[in-house]
């Protein structure tokens, strides 16, 4: 069972098509080697992203990092995030539109949960300094300032977000962490729901190492690519142009190790699809430490998710047709009971009301041509309601 079956993916992509056509016309570039280990050895796991953009996602065969091999140029990403296209394509794909109030409420909930998860590690560092990288309007930073009595700084490329963070009393700087030029050092650096969006993973982590005080801690959470593939669908339902990198729980610790961080504590408190890592600087390890069997296991899991997804699509299509037929029969019985349809009228029913059982021509019609009647919700859509964050792959949404 997948949260986005094949037919649903097509429907979602249909809604995104006009925006996707515009995005295709931005400037693109090709990435030929892994940002983390410089290897050129990779496996292509998807030819398109979930929106339908021709962005290949690949898995590095040497370190296990998933990354986009086709992506926008830095300038195009800047336009994508600042002109509303990012929020627009996300909203169309998920068929939801969040208000600023909802986004801020989500961020507050996230901040409170994260604060309680990290409390036992931060208690000894009160009156220290916090840097929230990609911290948007400062909701998470504000919660940490309040809860732990830290001095908070937000770093974000969006000017509007930074203005909002300043208005709430935080120090706030427009920019990216790779280019953050400061003499300040911090007791705690947060990178929440943002690692996938970084432009340069290696440079960003190197800069964060330099920004930590001795004994300082770094919190980074990930959307686990493999967990999402198992639950949402294969890579083409998960990959997104805005996620340049993806980690998984199987590879994250080695990747963090290669970037010069070791684990202090891990949490899976945010539920399915997400994992959080509290880290501290260490001597970088070599990335070849990732066992090859682990990489090949990822490839096998992806192949299996592709196969299962295709079969699931066929099976769920069959279920939909059977349910439509049953609903049609129920409606016929009700109409007969009301005296509006006699048994003799049956064979003369209009072609669009004929069912696969009564018409060969209807067999060739796509399910959408069958009568639209009240249908039970499919189990996949129920699941999506139970786990909205899984199908929507919620980032920390920026307000703007
Ligand atoms: Zn690599």
C-alpha cells in the first residue's frame, strides 16, 4: 500500500503542469559528481521528480548520498524560492493551501516537540547562543530562546522572513550558511527540515563546524528517503527539485562522520519518515566506510518499491472498478424500488451507465467514464489523512 498510487501521481502532476512548464524554462545545470565524496559512480533511481520535472535523482555508489544530478542553477533556485513558485507547486501537488497562521502554528508545534526532545542535552548550556540555519521567521528560535534562555540568531536567505524574525526580537541575518561571515560562535546550531535544501552540503557542514564553540552541539534532522519510498511510492513520487540531497537512516551516520560530526543522540520523535540527530564535531571519517552491501541493499529496496508500486496501482485500479460496479448496482436497485426504472429497461440504459458486466464497449473505457457515484474512500487516502506529513513531505515551511 502506497500513499501516492500511480493514478494519483498522474492527477497530482496534472495540477502542477502549468507551473512545471514555467520551471522547465529556468536555467538548469548538471551535477556530474557527488558533493560529499566527489565520486562519479552513481545509480539513477528516478528520471523525473514528483512534480514531473526532468530532474534525475541518483544514488552515489561510494557514500550512499542521494542527490539531484539535474537541478536549477543557484540563480534559478533563488527565483524559485522568492517568487512564490516553490509554494505554488507544493500546494498544487498536495492540493492544499496553508495560510501563514497554519504554517506558523505547525512551526510552533514542531519547535515545542523539538525543545522537549533536546531539553536534557541543553540544560547545562543556558545563557548560551543559538543559531538557527534556514530559520525562516524565527518561530523555532523564539521557542528555544524562551525555553532555554539562549540568545537567538536566525540565518535565512529570505528578506521577508528575516524582517519577521527581527520583529520578534531575534538577531537575524539574510544569507546562507555557506557564506555566513562572522566572528561569532554558538553553543547550539539548528538545521531543521533544511538539510535537503542546501546548495552545497559539504561547504555548509564545514561552515557549521567552524561556527560551533568548543563543546557546542549541532542538531540536524532528515526526511528519510528510503522510508518515504516504502510508504509514499518509488523515487519518482518522492524526489523533488527543491531537495538537492537526501539522507537515509542507513547512511546518515557515515555521511555525518565524513562531514566531521559524530552522534550524541538520535530521535525519531517526529514519527514516520523523519529522524533527528544531535551531533558534535569530530575528526572526519573516510566515506568509504559505508559498506558496499548497505548501498546495494538500498538499490534492491528501491527496485522492490518500484515493482510493488506498479502492482499496487494495477490492483487498486481493479478495486476501484469493482466498487464502482457495486455502487452502480445498488443505485439500480434503489431506482427500481422507487419505480423509476423497470427491469425491462435494463438493456436500453445509456452507454455511459453500462457497467463492465453488461457492456463490452464499457470494458474499454477508462474508469473515469463510469458513472460518478458516492464512493467509499480508498484506504490509501485514509492513510494519507492519518499521516499527512508522509505524503506531503513537510519541510519547515517558510512564511511568505
Ligand atoms: Zn558520494
